[in-house]
C-alpha cells in the first residue's frame, strides 16, 4: 500500500509541475490528488490488519495481545521465491510426525507379543525430484532460464510381506489388525498432506514468477506513459490507467508471495518441521 502511495505521489508531482509550467490542467491535478487520497485511505486499514494479526499471534502463543508488538514491529522479509524445500529422507522425516508416532506406538503395543517390529512396517519412499527451482547460474528463479520442478513422493509397501504380516497380526489379536490398518492409514494421510502441500507450493512459485514479470512490464508501461504525458503526447487518464494496472499487479504479487510462504510453512508442518536446505 505504501508503494502505491509513493507511485501516485510521483504522478501528482508530474501533473503539478506541468500545471505550473502552463501545460497541464487543473482537472488532471484534482484527479491525481483524488487517486492519491484514495490510496492513502487504504493504508490505515492495512496497518490495523497487521496489528490485529500480531494480537492474535500473541494470544495463540499464550501471551498478552501486545506482547509481540515490539519484537515484530519492524517489517520482515518473506522467504525468497526460489527457496528450496528440504525433503531429506522422506521416511525418516514423516516418521517424526506426531500422528504417525502415536499410531506406531499403538501398533507396537498391540503387536509386541508376536514380534512385529513397527520400524520394519514403515513403507519405503521414492523421491522424484527436489522441490523448488532449478535456475540459471545466477540462481534467480525469475529469469527466462528458470525451471520449476515438483516433488513426487512415491510410496512402496510391496517390499514388505504386508499380507503375511496382516495375517499374523489378525491370527494373534483383532486389536492388532485394527492398529495396523490405522497405522497404514495414518501414513497415507500424511503422504497426501505432504504431496498436496508440495503441489500448492510449486504452483504458487510459478504464479509469483509470472506476476513478477507482469509487474516489471507494468512498471515499464507507467514510465513510458509518464514520459509521453510530460511531452504532451497523451492525456493524463492514460497515465492513470497504466498506474492502476501496476497497482493491481503489485497487490496480486504481494498476495501471491504470502501464499507461497504459507504453502512453504504447510509443507514443513506436514514434514514435521524438516530443516531448510543449507545454502538454498
């Protein structure tokens, strides 16, 4: 919002300078001022939204509403768009999830008497590719040479004699069979959550890449429109149209960056807080 205010202030300055030089119109100046005031009016609401979010975050962490105001007062950078997600060893990462650990403990308790090792029941995973961006030598996602890749986590139960294990458990105890089914379902649900998060992250990255390109093009259009307006080739409404397009694209880009960061957090939550890739 502040960037949009600065953009419109610069436009008003141009209009005012033309008017002072006897080449503009009062209508153009008033219109530019009205647009600037409208953008300024949006800033307090955004600031209020941020403050309310800080209060909510503090309460959710068991603190008074204003506890985080000072700590988080300064604006923080969002994670870079080309940040890779460290999947690591998928089996080990997913086994750290509390829901899988709980299901594993219940299964272990139910099958302890028949010698079934729960660690041996965990499936193998295959990893298609590291999620993130394979960019050029400069490491920049937002270039023509940048390529987005997705992770595919494959699950393989076949290396286990699952049916044999299930038969042994069922013959010994019906509760054990139920716990095995619950355990396998917990693993599959964890895998689904992880893959869904990876898909959302990859597509959010791609959307942000195109929005950044659109923002750069819209900025160039604004620069050209202002120059042509100063030279008297176009009317001010054409400058205003270009600026409004840039404002809209910038807002979309900010929202997309937030969605990308949120998707990254969701992936790490599904992976039980796997650490970032070093140097990514």
